[in-house]
């Protein structure tokens, strides 16, 4: 967790008792329970620009329904697959860290999402010859 700032919180007795009860049920301290509630609320809020936020906090860009946009997305997929291939090669030779394994998994998910978006963008392109 990042640096924590201390705050003083005043609650009516009923609310303080409720916090203590909920904390005891979930095996947390009262302050941990309050941090949990706040972080869960923040996680549930939509991002400011309306783009879904994925577990790693990465925002996967959309694919414009243009020939250039689709070509750029396909180039991005090729670059991601090359990065993934390098990670797999490193894993076979010398092993990888947890962060590198997580990145390889994230690449798999990202490539799948981008490929779906490419297919959708290709369907939206005007057809030649009608």
C-alpha cells in the first residue's frame, strides 16, 4: 500500500459500534474496515472518462473504424505478441519474476480484447462493390 495519511474521524456511538462489529466479522481493525469501505466505493465508481478500467489499471484503447486505425491496432498486437514471445523465451532460459509473469498474462488478455475490437471495427468499414 502507498503512504498512509492519518485522519481523525468522529462518529456517533451507534456508528462507531457498527464499524467495530463489521471489523470483527471480517477480521479487520476498525481503521482497516473504513479503508476497505472507502477503497471498495472508489473501485465501484466509473472512471471520469467513462472508459472501463481493467484489473491492472490499464486502459485498453478502442480501435477506430478506419483502415488506418485497424492497421495501427494490428501493428500494436504484433508488438505485444513479440513482447510476450520474449517473456516466454526468458522464462524458458532463466526464469521470470512474478511481475513478468503477470505482464505475460496481461498481454494475452489485451491481445484478445484488441482482436475483438479489430473484428468489430472491420465490420463497420464500408464494403467495396456493395
